[in-house]
C-alpha cells in the first residue's frame, strides 16, 4: 500500500496526519509513505525527520493524492482537496459531515471511501479517535475563555481565579463527557467556581466519585441551564451526539439575560455548535461579539497546540492505520466492527444515518456496503 499525507490547508491548522514514528511503523509493515514537503513543520517535525523514518518527500498535494491508496489527514478535506480524491481511494480523517452538505456531496461524487475518526467506536462505547482531541480541546477551552474574558478582548474583565478579597469567575460547563470533564477540571484548577451539567445520572455519579468537590455538578434541563447561564462569566458548550448535529443549548433570545461581556466557548462548533448564535471562527480571528456576549468558536481548537495534538492523535490512529494498510479497508472493517462504524461514505453512498438525517440524504448501512465491496 502507498499511504499519503498532505499538508493541512485549513486556515491556521498546524497539525499533521502522520508523525515520523507512525511513518517508521508503517514502513516496517512493508508499505510506502508519501509526505508532502513541509507537512510536519507546524507540529515541529522537519522533512529530515520523515526521511530518516523512510518516507518519500513530494512537493505538491496533487502528487500525494494521485499516487496514494490511502490518504491520512487531520481535518476534513477542503474543496480543492476534494477534487483530487478518486474512486477506490481511502480517506481516513476527521470529517464532521452533519453540518457540511457541500463536503458530503463532494465526497460522494468522488467515489472514494471515507472513514471518519470521530465515528470510530470502541468496546466501551467510547470514541477512541475523537477522545484525544476532545481532551485537548476541553483543556484549552478555559484557557481560551480566560483570554476572551479580558477587557481588551471584549470580555467582562474578570480573572478566573479572582484575587484576595475578590471572588472567582463562575464557569458553567454544559456536557459532562470527555470535553466537559477536562474543561471543568482545568477551569477549577485555575481557581474558577465551576458547575458542570449533564443529563446522564450515571455520568454525574462518575464525575462526583472521581472529582469530588473540585467542581459542582447538576442535572441538565432547560430551566437549570438558563438559571446558571445568567450567573456565569463563562459558558463552555461541550455536548456531543456522535456524527450528528450538535443540539442547541443557548438561544439568541437568551443572550440579553446573560452578563454583559460573558464568554461563550463553543467546543462543538465542528458539529454545528451548541449555541444558536455560534458560527465557526479561526485562530487568526477567534472571537466575535453579539449582543454584548463574546463568542469563541474556533473550529480546530487543538490546532493551537499542534505538537501535543499531533502526537496524541497519532498514538490513537496508528493501530487503525496499520490495520487498514495491512488488510485493506474491507477486511479491516470486517474484522473490527468498531472501525466499520467509522465508515461514512463509500462509492457514492452515504453510510452514516445521523448525517443522512441531518442533511436529508438517503443512507445505506455500512454492513451492506461492506458485503458489496468484499
């Protein structure tokens, strides 16, 4: 197999799909790796590092796409990249198709097979390829929210940890999963008064058992969310429905009831956002203000700490990449139902029901596609 890794071209995306360590493992398994020139620079990896690991360096993305059986990326392919995909080629990356009809239709038209990191599952019901970036994004959220809270950035001018004689900021985290628990832990560590909400009683019990009184937790409903939102200096949206459009937690008509200069950090923006007033921003222009409320909605938050994120993601993806390369996607998915759950598109067909429901596109089951492909 020839595995190709192009340079990420989404604005301010500094991560890379393969680390030199991953390249070495792939080559030891008998495959060829094509790296686009300077693909790893943003994460601190030089072309020399990849050459030492055995990769071939090519200058242009078109060469990578044209000569590779499998394309490994981090972010969803941009419009120019989607034109380079072809029938029979495998794309393995984050896709986040539910809020992106243009990407979905382009991938279907290309004829490629696309497996999305964010819908691969594990035996415990988790999302092993989403978890590392959820952990990073969750830990970044209070940090970026604290920056947005500074008066010079349009925020309330509140320090998360307060000061002697001055109380700490109030932080509301909606969603107690991987993102939310990491966000709450870091915000509490910065000295904030943190409350986390979730609708799963078992998850709330887990948070209580593990974190004790480091932060408060409560059951999420519209009344409690609205009440706590009015008291908050920062609200972190961290609710995920795998593969589907994120549910709205704060609506535009609620903004007037929030504290002027409060900050909304939308970690679910890749899936359409948790707040009705959210739209995707970039690291270059990360915030905007609406009705006196600061919104931080960067769609690739972990890209800000590209080296940490790249290594964490590479540790998680490597076993799956090796399985796909060694076996081919059909046998790899036949052997691993959790990898099969990652199949979103095959040969012009959409294979993920939640995406089809969000976009109004007919879907077929991954199992049917697998049977037809074998």
